[in-house]
């Protein structure tokens, strides 16, 4: 008789890139990156429950934009893990979605990492951490960081992680209407940089020092995203959102990853509330979220 297993819920954070340095396109089409990831306290939850086959459901404000078939990164994670273990992917995955979809905050990647951890616990596999990280890298460049959380420098396609020190910071995120496709933003980056030499990507030591200090005034002038020009080229309205946040007192404003979510570094929680209210009143975004960093990576909540 099989042992009935109880559902497993994993909480997983979104990310913001405090430095996203993009190198020239490689022969395989990917770009070398120097990507300083920071996990923020904006979480999805993925619950894995025993089932006859592999099914996915999703709830949350953007749930209608999330694919529920085998292209969902959570479903892919379950399939890969099951195949490695030589078992059937008999699991129902429910995603409670708060991370904006296609917003440059690695929401899909987060769900992939969360599903991997949840299925590993549900199926009692105890897969070594290093193997889980290998599967994450197969799922996508941002997935290993979703598992690890905290703060890290990602090199290669962004999947080779070195932890870095980070003090506490406060953020506001402005969620735009509709998403931006990450490959389309990279293509636009290639178009905009065609014919000009693209330097090798680096994470400036001054940025890492400021990140460790926890001083938002020190960090603010060092935030940078090489994909910002490409995201603004595809979505010029984002310039008005960035300006509205800066006018409202944000210390720095930048496009988050490939966008179109914009990120605002603020002095403290009180400033976060003010900047979020001003952004919502400006009519330049759909909604806002406030968050702090660093946040822990994917974590099992109950067994
Ligand atoms: P990144 O910052 O890693 O580039 P993103 O935050 O811009 O990613 P996602 O929210 O990960 O974007 O969604 C990108 C696309 O991935 C979506 O449009 C959707 O079709 C697909 N997708 C697959 N699985 C998921 C998932 N679990 N949640 C959201 N989108 C998913």
C-alpha cells in the first residue's frame, strides 16, 4: 500500500538586478552577463500535492497570463526531477502568484525553483543541493538564483553564482500593463549595439562594497542595467514611470531585468509607501508593490 503524502508548499522570492552588465552575443546566441542579483520580499508560493498525473493551476491577479501546460517552468521542473529519479511526475502544482508575469522579476524562474524543491520533498528524494542547482541551470539562467536567494553575482549566462554580501534595502516596484519578452529585449539590445564594440561585462567592486554597506545613498548612483535602453526602446512609456518615481523621492530608478517592471530604491519603509502612492497616482503604471531585500531563496513552508 502506498503511503499517503501530505502537500508541500514552497515560498520563493522575486529578484531585482542591481547591476545587469551584458556582453556581446556569443556564437550560441546567449550573452555573457555579470549580473548582481538581489532577492526581494515579493513571493510566489508553489504547492505540490499527490495526483494521478501532472497538472498545474494558478491563482493571483495575473493568473490568466500564466501557461498551465507543460511549458510552465514549474511543470518542466517536476518532469525533469521525476525523469532523473525514474518515477512518474504524478503531482498537482498550484501556483499562488504575486510576482508580476513577464515583468523582468524572474517569476517563472521562481516557480521552477519552487516546484523543484516542493516535488523533491513530496517524493522524498533528498536530491543533493548541487544536483538541484544543476537542474535549475537546465531550466533557465535565472532559476539557480531563485533557489539560492539572498544576493549573488551571476556570470556565464547568469547561472554561475557566487554569493555576495548585502545589507538591508527598501524597494518599490511599478508593474506595467502587459509584459516584455526577454528574448525580444536581448534582440533589441543586439540591434542597438550593432557595429559598436560591447565591452566584457563586469560587476564594479564599488557596487559590491555599497551593496554590503546597506547604505542606500551609496548604492543609488551605482545601480545600472545594460538592458534598460532596449526595454525603453520597445516600451518608451517606461521613461515617464521612471521620472514619476524619481520626482516622488526615490533615490534611484531603473528597469528591472528585461522589464517592463521598474524598480525604485528608497531610503526606508516610510519612503516606500510615499513613492508607491505617488507612482499609483501618476497613472504611469498599473500597480505597485513594496518590498525589502535581501530575501531568502526557495524555502519549504510546511510538510
Ligand atoms: P526573467 O526576469 O527571468 O526574464 P520575467 O520575469 O520577465 O523573467 P516570467 O514571469 O518568468 O518573466 O514570464 C515569462 C514567460 O514565461 C511568460 O510570458 C510565460 O509565458 C512563461 N512562463 C512559464 N512558466 C511560468 C510561470 N510559472 N509563471 C509565469 N510565467 C511563466
